[in-house]
């Protein structure tokens, strides 16, 4: 499908735009350990495949169960998955799901990176999505496309908020952010066309 090829191409272009900045991320300035960003995204997508709209509640239930058993690391992981699936913040299954920081960086004037491998994480996730649309597009249902779109453009904590921090990456990040916004707008448009086409009945 032509639209899927365009989506794959745009996702790859955005990921390549981020690659040089991912290489510059200073891992020595991480504030504290958090659940692996890549694994959280992968697990969230798998839950959507299995549980659809109930994926967030399912993850929140697992977080609450782990917390009640004193498994703090496991609880933190499932809470992060629930946050990924419910980025705007709400109460699900008794677990308070706070919004994810939209930029992943602190407001500290020195610009310390609070989200481990924030740019690297998005770079890898977008490349994985590009591979899916290039080689697995026939397996993507309308619901899969809607969920992928929401994960990328779903508001606070999604890629729609993503900005390279000028305090960390310097002035060249300003121009990169402008290019990213153009690519992001184009990706959103093509993505929506793809979802509409997939929803149409096959003759």
C-alpha cells in the first residue's frame, strides 16, 4: 500500500534526524533509574494486540498487584506501561497514573537529562514502527493503526510533544525541531489517510 510506504519512509526520516542527537546523549547525567523505555513501548504495543482498549486497565491491574506484593520494580514497570497507554493521566484500577513529562528533561538550568536515553528511545521506537509499516503492513488492522497513531500523536508524553532540548544539544537543535515539526505534520496527515483507507470495506 502506497500510504504505508510513505509512513515507513517518514518514520525512518524522523528517526535518522534524531540519530546524531541520540549519540550525544550524556548517560552520565541520568538522575535515577527508570523502566527501560524501549521495553515499555514494546510491551504496550503487545498488550494492545491482546487486549485492545482494555490494555491500559490490564497494565494498571498488574501494577497494583505487584505493588501489593511488594514488588516495587515490577510495579514501576507496569505503571510505566499504563502511562504509555494512558498519557493524559487518570485513575485506573486504583493506580494513580501521572502524565509522562512531555519533553523528558528537567527544568534544571544545567539541562540534566531525567529520562534515560530519551532521544535514543524514540529513535528506536520510530525505526521499529517504520519496519512494521514496510514489512508487516498487511497484518496491521484498522485498530492497530489507530493505536499506533495514538501512541505517536496522543498528546502529553507522546511524540507530538517531542522537542530536542536546546540547553542540552545547542542552537542547532532549534532548526532540527523545526524540521521535525514539518515531518511530524506530514506523517500525521498520511497516517490519517491510511486509517480512513483501512476502515473502508473491501470489495
